[in-house]
């Protein structure tokens, strides 16, 4: 069992990693990298199936255990199965006009199909409103949590003000009196926000970026060499 | 007063935010008035890069347009997509649409319906633009496209083999594109296109992105990313530039079509306000009254609402930002008042 | 998200909220009965008619081929009348049109544009879901919970469907089952010479790995998913290692090693030239100092004391400015998303505003009354 759950997976990881690295350096190995990439992409599509299966399993269990809110799990399952069915069967989708006799030849998400209807009138309003809600919570958080307790916090808040005002017409209204071609035009809020982004933000983000890249490179190396095996669930 | 603010129910803050956003939308929606935009260098660079695509190779540009977002971020990004497609269509670039997000094909479809089908009906699918749809695999899709595009994208979104699509002739990998124009809402998005396409193959890349992503991508500008649009402000600026360009281009084409020489047409198109007066002069005598009316309409008529989405949203943006600043100041006033009283923060 | 609120609502506050809700309901009710109403979708039918054209094979032995030809509705009727035995396929597609077109048609005395029940119901459902999610702002409630459950189910189904039709069918089934795919799924594909390309047998590998991945759902076969997982992790590690070193370490380091003196671009006067030179050079100097100071702050192998400590402190200042900028941009993004949803309610559903000129002036004017 150790061979199946440890040795072979580690071998697969090492080979797959080395293939990808080689394909970046040697032109005649680029096809290996291409195949590995294609396999990966097909596996990514299977991951959607795994995700759906997991959802099914989780909510079926919730219903069978009659846990609090199990009726909502029923809603999840019904929506999942109906969407899956109308999508896979292309219910109401028009065939490709070149092949009108082949039902499945048309576009899955084409306008007018039931799958499109689910997207347009269910998926789209729900997902976009979920994200839109964050505007309210960020306002509440700004009122409750942003305190100018020390110099660092003042810097953070000051920058936030410059960006918030400088990226709207408020910036023009507040500092529009500074002539745009004068020596002090850089102090106009809209220019100041550009300066902050291109100098201070770029410097800070670049340092974070270099740090993260070093971390990713070293972690990747450890994974390929089999030193980091945490993804196998061993914990070592 | 301080006591009242200390115990303020957060639902009042929610209501204030709702009003700050909805009232300006109503007012702008009914009056059609938007705030003037002053484009920043990043938006200008984005426009210029799209404009000069293909010039280095001396051909009609092949622009890969990757719309990597979903409806959740469409509020910020769809104005960018619309203006990008508007500029490419007006400039005569060939457009290859793809997406690394499962819902991306709908975003592509929206852009095609909203811009190409409505304002450029003369463009032919398969010759001027093609929708290659979505592929799972995130950055690995970019990796495979770098080696062999047809290995990953075998058909377009309608199931037609790429070999049967005229504009796919000669397109075998990412290196056959003159520009990658990408609109991104997260992972996979701008960063992945920088890492696996722009840096590796040295292909020009411009990217529009959400406000959350924009600060993280500034270090890539201008070496690895030649243009960057951040959040709705970036969208509004770019929209403003593209609208001006499109109007100027349409007017110039109309003048040339009516027999006005290229030099004069360019001069006139660069100062649209003088068009109504110019049509009354002897220089415009060769034009028919209908042609003159069309020219004046093109020069001074209203911009279609589809291309003002970003600029319209800058109205609610202004008031909501002012509310945010006010809330932060109020929160701090309470904090310092509490501290003075010796209470805990 | 949590449903907790800072303080319980007083009865006066509840009354105010009730009034707010009532005002919204009244606007919707009034708007429904004034002018052309609200929230309606109109479509124009587009008949799609095809006739089969059978061409006999040249040798008379091999099977005859059938080509489908699309005909305009008038020609179609005539063709069918002239060729009674012809096989035909017909359906009707519907293109959404702006309400303005329908109103114009009604004024002119009729036409093909019709009211669409499925899309109108959909539009009202979309408005209901939007308000159901917003209702969470007041407090957690069954409408929100219902909407939340719907989005989870639909999203999972949506991704599976797209993954299947956009990736598994063209990239896997077309290669492993070309004849079946051409016959039933993607008739536009080209069959390889001989009906099957032996090189494509290599795609059995992702098929097997994919099935092993799905085995994670089965309790006793869970270990099988480790193989595809190992493949996923290995390929990503290999791909990322090289690209991150090239892009985020080498290029970004190179971009930091830059000239600290930059000639200004404003040559209108000597003063402006000197001034812009100072600003441009200062930007470069501050950039280099910032990157180095932040890197020193991230370097934890040396104790942050003395010169290192002071430099690290400068690094913290830069990072605070970075986080402040990130906060500002995040706020900007969130508000734009909210604006888009409010626009949907006001424009598509309530017909209060009309930025895309979809309706007509009278409808917009009615909107103005509110």
C-alpha cells in the first residue's frame, strides 16, 4: 500500500515537475510539456465533476441526517440537478445551422436555451449581487475598524484618502485650483494618486512579489524533490 | 451625539451607502450628464498599445482578447471589454476571443452582442472575429497555447473546427498574435498572462482589471504589461479616450467618403466643434444636405449609452467615496472622544 | 457573513425601516400601472427552416450523403409544397429586441414582435433574487437562505456542464471516440485518416487519471485520487518554479536597478525643466529605496535592530502606503459592483432610467415622475 499511496505519487510528481522544467529550457522537449499541460487541463475539467460530486454527497448526507436547514440542502440539490440536466442535454438549445439534424451540435450557452435562461436570470443576478453586498460591509468596516492609532495607521488612512478622492471627480474639485502646468501640479489629488500608485505602491508590491516568488520557487523545488509531501496528506 | 454615533446600528450605514449609490444613478440616468474624465498615462498607454498593434509586423493585427471574468465583476469590467472591442473593431484588428473562466463565454457573447452586432454589423464571424470559448486548466491553458494553440482550442464555441475558420489560418501559437488584451477578475487572470505569455514569449500585453487586483499588478507596468486599467476609474478613462477616437475616426471616414481630401479631413476631425460651421462654408459645397446632417450628427450627436457605462458609474462612485471618507473620519472622532474619556477603543 | 448587529433595533427604528420598504413597494406598484408598465421583455421570432438535399454517390454503391440547406420562410413553404416527400427540420429562434421596437410596432398597427413570457418571468425572478440577497442587510431571513442555496446548486451545475462541453468533449472525447463524437456531438470535426489517430491513445492517461480523481468520492478508493493529485501538483510546481523566477524575481529585480537621475520632460522653461527633473529623479530614488527597505523588513534571519531596524521601519511605512492604496482600490471595485446591480433594478426591471435608449421618451418621462 505504501508503494501505491506514497512511492508512485512521489514518482509521478517528480516526473511531471521535471518534464515541465525541461520543456521551458529545451525546445525539443516542448511537446512533452504540451502533453503534460493538455492532461492537466482535462484533469481540471474532471475536477469540476469532483466538485459537483462532493456537493451532492455533502447535501445528501445533510438531508438524510435531517440536520438544521436540511430543506435548503434540498434546494441546492434540485438546482444542481436541474442545471446539470438542462446543460448536459442542451434542453432548448438550437443546433448549429450547418448541422440542424444533430441536436448536440449547437452552443451550450447560446441565447434562448434553458441553460442560458438559468445563467441570465438566476446565476448572473445571484452571483453579482453577492459581490455587490461587499460595498455595504466595507463601509461598515471603515466606520468601525479604521483607527488612526499610530503613525503607520495614519499613513494607511492618508493613502486611502488620496486614492479614494483622487480617483473620482472629488480630487478635481478639491485641488483643481492648482494650475495643471505649474510646478506644483503634482500635488493635485488626481496626480498625487498616480504618484502614490507608481512609486510607493509599486515599491511595496514589488518587494512582496519578489518574496512570494522566492517562496513559490523553493516550495516547488521541495515538492519536485519529494521533500515537501504535505499534499499527500502525510503531514511530514 | 458621540453616544448616538457609538451605538449607531450598521443598517443606517447600509442605508446611507444605498442612497449614495442609487440617487446619483437615478439623476445621471435621467439627465444623461456625467463627470468629465481626465485620462491618466496608464489608460493612454493602454489605448496606444491597442492602436499600434500589428504595426511592428506590418500587417492587420491579430489581437487575442481574453475575457477572464464573470458576472460578479462585470460591473467594473464590462465597460472595459466594450471599449476594447469598440477600439479593435474601429481600428480593423482581427479579434480572437477566449476565456479561462467557465462563465467567460457569456462575457464574450455579451461583448459581441453589445458592440459588434449592434455597431459593427459589417464584421464577419470567422473572418474578423472568432469566439474560441472557455478551456479549463488556468495557466496550463496558456502554457499549451504557447506551444500549440490548436492542441488546446480544437473548435470554436459553436463546434466548428479551427481549420474551417478563415482567420485561424497561420495562427499556431501565442507568438502569432500581435497583442494580448486581457480583462481580468482574479485567478487565472492578469498575473498568469504576464508570467506565462508576456514575459516568456515577449508578446505585448495590456490588461484591464478589478480594483482588488490593480495595485498588485503595477510593478509589471510598463515592461511586462504595456497598459493597465484599474477598476471603474480606469474603465471610465479608457472609455473616454476610445469614444473620442471612434468619433474622430468616423467623422474622418465620412469626410473622405464625401470627397474631402485626407489632410483636410484629418484636420477637421481633430476639432469636431468646428464641423457644424464648416458645413456652411463653400468647402463643403460638394456634400448633399443629408450627408451634412449625418456628418454633424456624427460629430456632435450623443454617444451611445453602451459606451458611457464606466463614466456613468463614476457618479455613484464619487458620492460613495465621500461617504467612505466621512465614515472613517466619524469613526476616528468617536475613537478619540472615547480615548479622551478614558474608555477603551 | 454574520447576521449579528451592534444593537437591537428600537421600535422607532423598525418603523423607519418599514416606511423605507413600503416606499419601495409603492414605487414598484405605481410604476407597474403607469405608462407602459415595467419589467417586460419582447422578442422577435426568427424561423429557421431547413430542407434535406440528398446527393447520390457517384459510383451508385456507397451511401448517399444528406446536406441540409437553410431556406427563408417564404421559399421554404414553396419548396415543401413542390417536393412533398422532402425531409425538413424547423424551429423558431427568438431575438430580444428593445421595448421601443415593440411600442413602435403597436403604434404602426402590428408586426412580428411579441411579448416573451419566459424572459419576463426570468427578469422578475432576477429582480426577486437581487432583492432577496439584499434583504440580508436587514437581517438573515429565509429569502436570503433560499437564494444562497440556489446560487450554490446552480453554480456547481454550471461549472460541470461547461467543463464537460468545452473541455472534455473537444479535448478528450473527440480524440478517443472520434466517430461517435462526429456522429452525435460535434459533427463539424474532421475524422483522422483511417478513423482513428493512434497517437491519441496517449489521452487514455488523463482519462484514467480523471476517473481516479473522481474516486475520491468513494470511501475505499480515496487513495486512488493521490495519483492524479500528484500529477497536478507536479506539473504546477514545475511550471510555476521557472516562470516565477523569470518574471517575478529576475525581471522585477532588473526593473529596480534603474538610473536614479532622470531628465525632466517639461522644457517650457529652465525652472520647469529643473523642477520636473527633481520630481522624476525623486520618484526613481523613492522606488529603489522602497523596494530595498521592504525586502530588509521581510528578511527575518537578521534581528531588526540598529540600521537594519531603521531600514525595516521605512519598509513598514512603504507597506502601509501599499495597503492603503489596496484598500482604496478595493472600495472602488465594490462600489462599482453595487452600482451595476442598482442599475439593473432601475433600468431593466423598473424602467425608471433608460441610459441605452431601449424604450421611448414617454416611458423615460414617466420614470422622471418618481
